[in-house]
C-alpha cells in the first residue's frame, strides 16, 4: 500500500505509523465524562469493513500527521489531508 504524502509524494506504507481512528481523536477530552466512558470512547470501537478515516504519522519522512481515508477491504486510499486542516483534501484518488 502506498500513501500520497502532501509533502513527500507517494510513499510506501512502511514509512508511516497508524495512530488510530480519526473519529475517536476528534471527540477530545471532556472533564464531565466518567473515566470508564472515556476509556470506552477511545479503546472500544467497532472494526467495520469498508471506508475508514484514521490518523497516520509520516515517521520516516516529513513527520507530518495525516488524516487518511482508506478502504479496509481493498486498501484503496480515497484521500489524504494534513491532520487538523479543517477537512481540506491534500490529495485524493
């Protein structure tokens, strides 16, 4: 699998580290939520087949945090954007 980094171009998957579900990270921390509920939100997620949005770190390259939408069945990459870029697509297929 290859990921199109906005800065480095098309790179092999081995240059990246998967950091988790982007939706889980988007919720952020809430002081009013119990520790058990927060642990459930972060760690107990479903693993559906199909399109998934996750955070990836370009560890062996430019060290950027990326939001990657890919299909977990076909491994097709649908979009790559800089994490936190308000959903603006940096490159897509």
